[in-house]
C-alpha cells in the first residue's frame, strides 16, 4: 500500500523531525527511513541520551542528524520568530521556555523551513502534538479545522481492503459543516495512500432508519458535502 508514496519520497529528499528521539520505536523508524533512503530523519533530544538509547535497542543512528533543543546555535532566531508568530499571546521569555520542549522546537523547525514534516505522539499526547502546529503553522488556506484519520488495512487470501476512517481523535462534537470538511480531508488523505475515495458519513442510524439530533447532523453534513460538488461519491448511513 505504501509503494507509490515511498517511490515519490525517495525522489523528493524530504526531512522529517522526530520529537521523541530516544524512543525505541522512533529509533527503529528513523534507522529504516535513513538506510532505505526514503526520508532524512532528524532526532530531537540530548545526543548522548539518543546514542545510549540507540545502542540499547541496537538501532545504529550514527549517521542521523541529532539536534538538542537545549543547545541549539540558532535558538535566538527561533525565539524571535516564534514571538512574532505568537504576538500578543507569548513574549520572548515564554517562547524560549516553550522551545525547551521538543514538540514546540520541532514544530518551529518545520515553520522555519529547516524540516518538511514532523512526527510526534510516541510519548506526547495527541493534544500536545497538535497544539504547537495549530499555534505556529495553522491550517492550510481554506481549511477551518484540524482533523485526523486512521488508515485501516486488511489482507486475506480472498481480499485486500483499505479504509480511511476519520475523525476518531481530534474533534469531539463537530457540526455539519465541520463534518463535511473532515470528509473532504479524509478523502484527500485516502488518495495519498492510493485509495480511490468513496465517502460514507456514518451514524447509529442505518440509511435514516433512526431519528435524533446526531442523525440529522450527519444527514445535513452529507447534503453539504454534495453541494460542494466533490469529485468522489458520497453516501450516508452505511459504509461503502
């Protein structure tokens, strides 16, 4: 399922920041990405602690860049840029304190163009991973909210299936307009994973057999989605 994406990434030479540089799962991922030439990893944390963790789990990271937020040569520039972005909400002292945390530091590396993307969440919560991005990078023009999706993959002798399920982690109670936007973003993500999107908006009511506020909200979201003239089929009530 990842072959087309991997092939594209190998030609683009993108840099990815890992905020939890001592986590064994991160070290394994960074090692594989580096040696297979898929992405250029950057590990955040104390270099000695990263090296010790890598030795302990036998994932060599000698050739991988490591950045310590506590001893970054361009920290003053980063503080100034972050204070500008958070003008009226955080002064330079507050920004300097926040940048001691790898989630904020890594996000600023992306914002300043020193990295192309960031992965966090191995030990940081979803909220602590998403919050810096919302504050510093913000949403793409035209998007009003941040959402998420899971890629579910099942393969047997008879069938190979992939589904993009959104939004199961970020928005607790989205309204119909937000549901429509979440559906569009999930479809866009699905295409990146070579899934031809056919979107179903689900509720506890199958094809409108039940009644209630949440059922009405999903129905209205499906109607709004169709009004957007999206280039994928939309259904309400049952998975396609």
